[in-house]
């Protein structure tokens, strides 16, 4: 029986600062050694504890979003490197406690993405795979990570950036939007009032009052239940302005936004697009891909599916996302780097 799978997953380990992190390089199954691939795509995960495939075992949630994207993009001829997050259920293992602790920070996320960029390059070279362009694609909070990478001292290593369901404000502002949308109408004002107090405490580096932390495990209760390390992380992430980063990026950039995204609604994609358009020559190096009916995980979900079931809905990501990314990469106006050659 002939295997017609259009991709091959090469599973591996990303080693960085005391951590062994599951990783995978996905390649087109039929690529020839003498053929240059259109791109290598570094796929950076979002928040929460996702494994290498974009599942969340700690929450019994399996959207498989990063594996789906990698496989679909490889079927279009691209190489894709993805990796797990640090945290429970993801397969990431601390092998040096002191070094591992130092990288469990917001800056550490950029350090891991940088190490992954180098690991992707090495993995491609070891297989004699040549690519025309190198792209950093980040999902949700990962879009802010790749934006930071794009304005770092590694900026010239990137020929383009893809912001997948990326926020335009800090994470605590996103959390406030979500609570405002999800809370019952008769509880919304109290939930927001408590959350605002908790957010102010985190931004000031102060303890969250016990009376604010009672009640719902969401919102203020979730922030209060975090260890100090988690609240410091939230403060640092929140202090990063995605729109300000966007104005400083010089790479061609594609914003991908779903119209049924309840986690990062469409106005965030529009705000990022507008910030990118304000750059020098922004109109010629900015593109916006709006897929009207897909979720934060780029899934088509039946009406009535909400909450955790919506977040972890099974089935592949909508092919329009991979098709749009493939077309944008092939039509990008940037000059290719020499990273993958």
C-alpha cells in the first residue's frame, strides 16, 4: 500500500537553558535534495501549557492546532519547526534546576524562540534542506514573542513574520475583555471591579487582597491563585505593547484573524494591521487575512459549542489559513535571507 501522506514529522528535542523541550521539524514528503523549499517557518506557541502538537493535556483539551498547521503548510511545500511550551503535561523536562528557573520568564520565551530558530537552521542543514525564506509565525501570545524576535538582534534572520490571532494589547487587558464577555450580566460589574483591583496590584507588584480573590476561579481569583512567579510573568507580558512592536518591525508581515475568535476578537487583528500599515512603506509590506467564521484555533465549529469545548474542538484547522500563508510567502516582496541556504 502506497503512503500518500504529504508530510514527514521528524521528532526531536530542543535543548535550551536547562530544559529539554519536545520539538518537531515537518517537511514535505516528496521534497527532492536539489529543490529549494519556499520557506522554513518557525511556529511559536501561545500562552498556557501546550505540547508540541498544540494540545493541552493538563486541561484534557486536544485541539492539535500546531500539528495541523505544520502538516498543512508542509503539504504546500514548506518546512515547519514547532516546539512545546514549558509546563505540566507538555513533555518539557528540566534537567538543570537552576538554569531552568532562570528562563521561566517573559524574556525567557524570547530566548527559547531564538534557540528554536537556531535549532531549525541546524536541523535543516543536517538534512541538506535549502529554503528561500525564513518566517517566524506566532500564535496568540506567541505572536508577541515573534514580534519581539523581529525587532531583536536577530531581525535580519527573518524574511517575514506571521501574526496568528495576535493580541493588540497586554495580556491583562485581554483577560479583562474576556471576563467582561463571559460573565453573567448580573455578575459582570462585580467581576470586573474585582479584576481591576487585581490587575492594579499585579502592575504595581503588590499582593492581591484576600477579599478580591474569593468567588469565581476565573478573573481575579485566577490571578490571586498564581504563584509569585506567575504574577511576575503576567506583569512583564502585560507591559509589552504589541502595537508598538509592530511599528518597529521592518519585515513583511501577515496578520491572520478569525472572525469567530472569542479569545482575541477581530478588533485586535485590525489594530495590529493598522499599526503595521503605519510603518515606512507599510502598505507594501503588510497584509491582512481575515477568515470570517473560524475560532481562535482556526476551526469551523458548529453553533452552540462554547467554553472549553470551543477551545479544544477537534478537527483540522481551516485550510484557508495555510493556503493564505503559503500564497503570502510565495508573493512576499522581501529579499530572502541566507539563513537556510
